[in-house]
C-alpha cells in the first residue's frame, strides 16, 4: 500500500523510545520516514514533549491547537489538598484526607464513578525495623523490597521474592513494619471504608494481558465498577461516561527524581490523569490532588491546565542548564558484575574524553562531559552500573556521534567483563 500519512498519538510517551538492543525513538523514526516519503506527519498530544513543543514554537513544525474539548465541554476543576494542614476523622487511613473521603462518598451517593491514581503498586514501598532501622533490600539490585499481599517482599526489577516476617533478621526483634503506600493498600482500605462499593484495581499485578484490560474497560462502561484504583495505566486513553471524579492520592511520589525530565513527566502525568474526569458532561468534572508539596512547579501549572506557561518556564531552566532541546544528549553506560572494573571503565572513558577535547579543541571544546558517576539505580540484576553523560551543541548534527566514535575507538582499552551501552537522546537516566 502507498503510505500517505503518519499519525503518532500521545507523541510524548516515553514508551516510544526503544531502550534495549537497537536504540531508537519511534517518533524520530516516523519524522524521518515522513521526510523520505515526502508525506505529512501528525504528532498528537495534550501535553507534548518539550522537544516537539520547542520545534513548533521555533517554526520547524506547524502548530495546530485544539483549545476546547469535544462539543465545548469544560475542562475539569482541579483542587490541590495540602496534606500537611489536613484535620480529619481518626478512623480514616493515613493517606486519605477528609475532603477526598467526602468526595468519594458523594460520588457513590450520586451513583457516579470515581478513580484514584497512585503510581506505586503493592502494599508498601519497604519493610522497616523500628528497633534497629534495618530495611529489607534486594540482594541483586540497589532497591528496597516492596511488600505485596502482606505476605511477600518483592523486587520490581529482578522479581526476587521472599516471605515477609515481623522478626528483624538483624536485631531479632518483632518490630518490622511496612512503610509507604501502594495501590494494593489503597484498595484494601477502601474496601473497609466502603463495603458496599464495587472497587477494582488496575496495576501490573492485576492487569497482565490485553484480555484483562478489555474486561476492565467493559466493566467500567457497564458501570459495574464504582471506584477504580490504578497506576499510570489508567492515566491515558480511557474514556468513561460516568467517571466524573478523579483523585491523585499522593502527587509527591514523582517529585524530585534525579532526572532533568522529572518536572515534565510529572506535569504530563497529572494533566493526563486529570483529563479522565468529566469527559461526557456539560459541567466540569472534579479532580482532587493530595500532596505534601502543593507549591511544586508541575502542580501549580497543572492546576490551571496551563501547558503553555509550564513549557515556557521549564524551557528556561533547560536552556540555562544546556539540556535538550537546546543540546544533544548522549549517555555511555557501563555495566558488569565487578564493581571495580565497571568504575575503572567509566573513569577511563572520562579520561579519554578529556584527552580528545584537549587534542581537538576546535571540534570538541563545547561538549560538556559529566561524570563518571554511579547511576541512580546503581545495581540491577547483580550488575553494577556507571554512566558518563555528554551534552553537545545542536550543530554540527553528528558532532556527538563523531565524538563517541573517536572516544571508544576499538574498545580494547575497556576492561574485560564490562558491557558498554551507547544511547543518543536518552529518555531514561535512572
């Protein structure tokens, strides 16, 4: 068939980036294919990536804006609840504010549907000994184990699992308690608070196949569910006529991650989740966002549905710090089972980069080399991880690739047993 048009919906989605084996971004591949075939490419999103927005603002892309919902329906009303200042009934769980509880009760009385969003699955994020401070960690990864079903401690990266016990393996006291919150705990508390309500959970533990998601959609459409509790899988693409209230249980979960895109991702996620509310009524749907940091930048702009204001502010930060879309980013990740070898390989790469810049200042003096440093998740599946981050000017276009090619050479300098991964324009720096 003759290709005449390419459409990428939700173009901001990180899942368009292939991060294993052959690394590429489907959005960029689609744009190049459009150029080759001389056909239009449509990138659609309510919260475009800042790279695409910048391209549109600079005239590289054409910008078409849909400023109103279908049939002129209003955007939802968003209220931010400061959890530091909340007074509530003693019987309510620690994560549930009085306004959110009241709104859930009101929606049930009106026979409307509600959705609660929390981007954490399980019962609790960790198991903590109150006597000695011991936290259960995965032996294979640099991460604490998550409590599931009040029975198992699970690693969400390598799937290591062990039984949960209140007896501490370090001090022997029976003072190990769950710390944190997940969708499983939210679901459990809601079933106690609203025993007559039909409550369903949508996370990776419950939804594992296409059939599972289709059954969930069918139940929601037939109003066989009163309250839907879910992770980011309920944040986009779902359109339910009777869903008029959405609550974000703890917006702070995504704040302050060591990634320059964390503000952007938070704003996108909050906006996308909020957009599930009131899509089929002529009055605004309602959204309650619980947070301990209600003044966070992404919350302030999301509350007013102000993508343009957010993008302007965030792009100012990016420009000041020389991050995309004002530079090209390249990541060299070193990985292996021996920490000393991995660290040595990363240090040698950094030294080679410095030598290249000194040898060819006319070509490489403007490239910024950051690191080496352990990755935020410094060990996964018994493999230690270090990285080197390089920022280069946008022109010439292949400057970063040429720099990496010369830096790596034949790779004979690299210690044995260390794997090297090159990622141009990385999406995930964790």
